[in-house]
């Protein structure tokens, strides 16, 4: 049994916005509210990063068209006493997916965290 840090990516839709910064703020706030209403304040929520196809530099993962934004959110949580990376991934996706119903969610990285003993 080990402890794992699981990183996930979520696609969040924000309607009636004109600015990227507003869309990001609304997406992070709404996701945080839904997670906190389920007592899941241990899940970290941030805007995701996408690499520029030309130069490779990361930029905020958000796109606006027709006053509707698609914001990529980065979510992280630590899973304790999992049987392995796959088990930790399933636990994290189940926990977060239950709070963020109807939000596409993908596990992007699972890292084993050493015990503090």
C-alpha cells in the first residue's frame, strides 16, 4: 500500500464571457465551490497549461468562441493507501468525478509519494 499524488485535467465550460481572465476565474471558482460543497477541500484546483505549438512555451489552457469558453483545469489530490498507480488513479477519478458530475476528467499523471516514517 502506498500514497500517490494524482494529477487530473478537467474541461470546464463557461458561458457568456468575453475575456480569458474572466473565464478562468469563473471556472476555477465554480469547480472550487462544487468540490468544497462535497467537503473535498483537499483537491487543488488551478488553470491548466498548454504548450504553444510554435515555440513550446506554456500558456493558460483556455479558449473563447462565441462568448463561450472552454477552460482546462488542473486538479491534484493525494490518495493514501492505494494498491498501486492504477488503483490510486481510479480512486481519484471516482472521488473528483462524483463531485464534478458531467465534467470531462482525465488522469494525466500519478506519482508515488514517499512515506514520512
